[in-house]
C-alpha cells in the first residue's frame, strides 16, 4: 500500500504542463486562409518570414470582449511593429466570414487574421483546455530564421502587445 501511495504521489508531481512551444524551437510552417481589411487571402508562414520577424498571436474567439481588446491593442501598436519590420498575424478557430468582418471592425484593417484549424492549434500547442474548439491566448515572436524567440500564454489580453513588442525590439537590438 505504501509503495502505491508513493507511486501516486510521484505521478502527481513533477512534469509541468506545457502550454506552448518553447523558445528556441523551430516554428512549424503552415498555410491557411486569412483576411486583411475584409479581403480573403492565403497565408503561408514561410512567406511572411521572408519579410522579417512575425508576431503570431492566437486568440479564442472573434468579437468577444478580451479578443476585441487585444485586437484593438495590436492595431494601436501596428505602426511600432512595422517600424521594426515585424508583421502581426492573429490566429483563431473562427471561420473565414467571421474573420473577414473582424479584420475590418476590430483589427481596423491594420493586420491580418487567419484560421487555425484543430491540427494547427494542436501543432502550436494552443488548444484551450476548457474549450478545445478554441485557441488559448498565446503570443509568439518568430525570428526571420523561423525560431521562436518569445512565447507568452495568458487568457488576460493585457500584456500580449507589450511583451511581443519588447521581444521584437530586443530581436532588432533597439
């Protein structure tokens, strides 16, 4: 009985739950559909990285309070990201018609948003545990060489823009 209890105690300790891909790992490449200023297009991560670093942020659901606040914050900071040569891309499980509307109304035509299907959410380890049909709120900064240089997961949208902008500045030596 004692061995069983020790075994159970050891099993419940130790391995922390991974909430995202780790810094230093290669960002998985993907192609999906997205929208910018209400217009649909194909989004290929490798193509985006040819132009500079990418801020890839996953959000749970378009037009919800937190996701709208986060989209507004990224829109407000879009000129700062552009000055640093970085591209911002929002990702969610929403369908393309919803993202077309969200790209205009909440992203204010400043940056694209794209669909993250179940496989892509799993690949990026951003499946929201409470609601697996949604993405967890996770932001990545991906260097031009495809390596993840920053990861931040928190359902509160308050610090995502600040943290990703600081990571892009550090990447650019500013």
